[in-house]
């Protein structure tokens, strides 16, 4: 079982607070045991950063939480990238 203090909601709240994220989806992909999460994070702080720097920013912001779980995967996008991708997919 994962650390009960790390949940989809706690991770989402931390990303909004610490990265100024404007959109966050966090999903527990470990069958509900809180050991593995994936996230889509949309933040203006990613503007001008390459993928590696974006992931480093997220990992630094969630250092304590990531240390308590088994696996973490994040997609990091700017608002423009998110809108463009979803417009292409017919979602916006």
C-alpha cells in the first residue's frame, strides 16, 4: 500500500499551488493502492522550457510526494500546447 497522504487530490492540489498549474489531471494507475500515478499538467511555468526542464521542475515541486510512491509519470504542457492538441483531437 502507498502512503495514504499521497492521493490524486493531494497531488493535484500540490501542482496547482506549487506550479501555478491551470489544468491538472492525476490518475492513480496502481489499482487504487496509491503507488503509481500519471498526470497531465498544464502550467504557464513550462513556457520556454524543454521537456527535461519541465519534468525537473515538476519533480522538484513534488519531491516529498514522489519519494513516498513507487512510480510517477507526467505530461507537461503549456496552455497553448494543450489547446492546440485538444483542438486537433476535436475536444475544444
